[in-house]
């Protein structure tokens, strides 16, 4: 490549990544001394929110540049290794048939479909859930730069069945995608029952700006609960802690909350971890509070280089520990195989997960991965 063009490309990549990852440095340090503050509000600050068990202010943009461009770590060429990620076309007829069964109150096992990254469809008990939808080609504020999908989409999202519930874990571009929210807002207006959106504190205005009806948005704090329902059924939604951060630009660090989510489909409980690092407190608290998690959706990718990613992104070993902490009967690995966000090869998280299960004595069927586009009945 021409040297001038190379420098221009690196500058553009750096600028994009600055916008994407500028929140790596917090302006306010954490404190664990809560005084008389409600312990369930200890994550609140005067300017926004904070993590409780890690310091948030020890990385800056220059650290990011070192990590991405100047460090010793070798970054995988994800596009050339995309065949490490199994993918198949979504069985759209099966999804729609499941929705029809639910509308007729026909009993059946929950149907779970992975659409890539952290995007899942869960259908059960008359309701259809969608997690962290991202229909775009790039996880970026720019249409021409930023992390681009290195695997194809597994379906035409115009063919989605009616969606009842959408949960958003936080506002990073690979989890809150404007085009997806706009498309879902339009879909919601065409459905018999509107989509109900559940978001962490601070994100309601963002969804309104993308066309979502304000009355269809529930903005929630950790540990709060709400009810989602359609004409046929209902589910209890609970926002729960995770260890992450938020930002979409240069001046909104930690101003909106991040969360994991529990969805209780009348006795079948799904816990969606969103995006998170590990600590030995909050996930055990979640496990104690929920008592039983039938299905956990836990990130296994996006973790290298470890010196930079550790606080906010679990590796497969920590993912297995979270599986144990929340007392999950079954877990599925998410947040891998879709966008080139971190250094590890696309298939590495699955290999490492297999090794961790063996070392910790967890059977293969207890913590699995799916092909993108694959649907699974959870028996």
C-alpha cells in the first residue's frame, strides 16, 4: 500500500476507534465506601454511573493505540479466518411457526436462535424476545469505517417474526445500533402488539430519537423489575448488574448505565449477560437472587489482549465461572464470531471454552455454542 494511503487509513481507523472506545478512561474514580447510601444505588455517581469492584480510570486513548497498533500482540486477520465460524441460514418458517404456536397457547419447549454477536431470539410461553439487535454491516458510528462484519447475515431481518420484547445491555455500537432500532420501531408500529423495549438508565431518549414510541420504553436501574406482556402472555423483566462501561462519543463517558437482564417466561428464566468483565461478587449475587437460571447467554469472545480487555470482557475461563456463579442449568456462548473487535482468532473462544469445560468438569451439553443462524429447542 502507498505509504501516504497507509498513514491516512491508520488515522481514520484511530479516529473511529477513539469514538468507539473513548470511555476507557473514567473521569471519576470508584469508591467502595458507601456510607449510608442504599447499597443497590452504590453504582450511581453525581455524573452518571460506575463499577463497584474495579477502578474505571486507568486506561486512555494512548493505551488503546498501543494495544491496537503499537503493541507486541498479533491481531488475527478475521476476514481471512471467517470459515472458523459455523453459519447457516435461519429457518424463518420455524420461527414463524413457533410464533403461531405461541399465539394459540400451544405448549412447547423454548426455541433459541443465535443471529450473531450478542443477538438472540428466544421464543417461549407466547412471547418473543430479541437481545442487543445489530442488523448493520459495521459496529460503528460511521457507515464507511469501523469494525465490519466478517461473516454474512444469516437472515433478512424484514422476515423476523413479531417481536414482543427487546432488551439492550448498553450503548456501545455493537450492542445499540441505530439502524436496527429504527427498523424495529417501524416494525412495532405494524404489529398488533407493539414491541416493548427495556433499557438501562439514560437510554430512553436515545431510543425515542430513533423513532420508538416513548410509552413502549422502560428505562431501568439494576435490581428493578417490570412486566412485559402481549395479548397472550406476560414475562417478568429484571435489570441486573454487569461490569462494563458506556459511551458513544467523546464526552459521555459512563453517563448511561449498563446491565444484564433476567427474563422470566412464567417459570423458564433466561439470563442475558450482555457485555461484562468478571468479579467474584455480582454474579454470585445474581445467582442467589434468581435462585434458578434455566438458560444463560454469556459472552465468551472479545478478550484479547488481556492487559487491555480484562476488566470489561470475560475470557472463556471467566465465562465458565459466571455460568457456575449464576447457577445456570444451561449456557450458550455469545459475543464472538461476528465483528473484528479484539485480537483473538474467530474460532479461538470456542476452542478455549472446550478446554475450560474439561478442566472444570462441566459436561459438553451444559455450556454450548451454536452456529450463527442455528435454532435450538431447550428441553
